[in-house]
C-alpha cells in the first residue's frame, strides 16, 4: 500500500509539515510506502474557470498523478480563521474538474498542528466537506495537536512521548482503514 502525505503549508518551520512527516514515518513503521511531498510542488494559480480544451495547471496535474499512484493520503493542515487554508481549497477546486475525479475512492487521514488551544479541529471539520463531496473516504478519527509550538521541538519532533504514541495509534488505525478500502 502507498500513501501520499504532505503538510498544507509553505511556511518555513511549518508545524503542519513537521506533523505530516511524523505521520509519514509512523505509517512507514506499519509497512506502508509513503510519497511525502512539499505542498509547494502542487502550486496552482487562482481557480476561476477552465476554458474548453484547456488543461489543469502543472501543480494540479502533479497532485492528480500522485493520487492516482496512491491508495490514500495523509494531510496536515493549518487552521485559518476557524476553517482551512484557501490555497488548499484552490488545489481541490482545480482537481475536481478532472475526470474521473482523482479523490474519488481514496482514503484520507486529516491532521492539524495549531498553536491554539483547540488544535485546528475546526479547520479539519470544514475540510471534510469538500473531500467527502468528491468521494473521498475521510477517516473518522482526526489527529489534532493543540499548543503545537510548545509540544514540538526545533527539529519538528514531539517533546512528549505520549504525543508520539497517540499519533502512532491514530495512524495505525488509519492504515487498517485504508487497507480495508483498497
């Protein structure tokens, strides 16, 4: 089985990129091949419309290819104003135009690291909607890390082994979920 993984942030020192890398390493411990990507490789212009005969931008095409080569994905995303980032919505809008829809039938684990006390859960709940509307099977358990600036060290690893254990349990459950769907 193969999973695509990325943190939906281009920010230097992104906590969500670090969380996505930790989730990828955890999945690999369960015998899963992981294609970890930097979110910037999926860069797309602002979605407005595809002209007849027009093609999706290169970043959207790459995302669609990565999805085609994977059984599912793990996405760690920041929370912006109680929702998910516009640049992630933009990418989803671009690939929703492809036929067949690249997200259809894929499994997905949502994660978020936030400096807030609620850990980004509001953004994850909002992001489920477009994914599920496009046929993605979003794992019912999501992983949130509240006060992430205090929970992770400068190398992007958990300071407390209990957080790693919690992530490992969530990823293990997701891997079983994804394998059953594949």
